[in-house]
């Protein structure tokens, strides 16, 4: 007879699944050039080389996901991540504001993915109890 998981194990597994799936979706935002379905404003310099927000890939690689207690925290160690993600004054001269090109954060899509993972893992747990 297979070992049955206790609820703490299911919670740990669920948080890890969320960490992996959502981090992957945030990474895909760079390919989509959008925050899920919300397209990023195009860059002004059409002659610039490389894909928007992926010239060095440092911003993309800087996304970190960590399970802390009963939650998952997503951060970036890239100093300019907040400027791009939130659209802020960027120190490029008076009056310049970086357009918001969000790649990480909460959204209805994030909530939907979390809900699907939670429901799947809870249903598996309950089915294995029987």
C-alpha cells in the first residue's frame, strides 16, 4: 500500500507547484512582450537591436521565486526591474518616465493558475484518502 501524504506535504507540494508554474509564466511574458495579454508599449527606437526587454536577458534571469512559510514570493535582483515593471521616473532627464512594461505581479491569470493548481492538488489528496 502506498504511503498517503499528509496535508502539510500537500501544502508544500502545492506551493512548490505554484512557484514553478508562475515563475515560468513570468518568464514567458518576455516572449509575449506582454504581461499575459496586456501588450507592452513598443520601444521608440525602432533601430535598436535585440528584442524589447531581452537585450542582455539580465532582467529576465533576475526573477526569483521563493516559498516562504505558506506563500510564494516573486522578486527580482535586477536594480532596474521596478522601473520597467511599474513604469517610473528613470533618471534619463527631466520629464522622462519609463513606460510600464510589467512582467511580474498579480493578475487574474496568476489567480486562475493558482486556483487550478490548488484544486488539482486538493482533489488528488482527497481522492487518495478514500
